[in-house]
């Protein structure tokens, strides 16, 4: 039997990567009547196709309301981008936090984006000392007018 010599073998390895425009989206403090949105850009900085399989947020005050990435699955060619639009509707005065999870075939998947927001505390109505004095005098006058 003869032997074969193999020489000059080259192996190319390609890593599939994903990039997002922000690691955290902070909505700040918003009024209960507001429903602000933030747009996250997802990019394929690599040289091969990126397969986006899903984008999810647990139930709560944050929700995916649009963008160009959905529906899934979606293929992003090398150098291409798409967007995910996230809305926030405060449910209480506490700080709300959640995580957007982007499933893909990228190395290190899934990609996580922190979400944060809170409700804007509405000012409590107060009366000035003069208004309190006038109110007290009115109450005294009404009480005296009801006495026999």
C-alpha cells in the first residue's frame, strides 16, 4: 500500500456574530398616561448570514410593538440591520425591570438587553397657609349657621 502525503491544507472558520445598538434601554420616569417607545437596532457585523429566531420579553409593562426584525425566524445578511421597537407602560410607582432576549445562531446566543423604567410620581395637591385659613373660616361659618 502506498502512502499519501497531504500538504497545504487550509481550514476557514467563521464566527457568526450579532451586535445591538444598546445593552440597556432606559425609559426613565414616565407618566401613567404615556406609552413611550425605544428602538433597538440589531446588526450582523459578520461575513455570513445571521439567523434571528426570536425576540421575547416576559409579561409586564414592556412589550415589543413593531420594528423591521419581526416576524421570526429572519435572516440578516452580512452587514444588514433591522430594528425592534419596545414600548413601556408603567403599572405602578416601583421601578420596572425586564430583559429582552434575542435568540439567534450567533456565538454566545442569546443576546440580552436590559429594560428599565418607572412611573413619574404625580405631585400631591397642597394648600397654602392662606388657603387653609380661608377654608377653616368657611367651615366655622357653616358650622355656626347650622346651630339653632
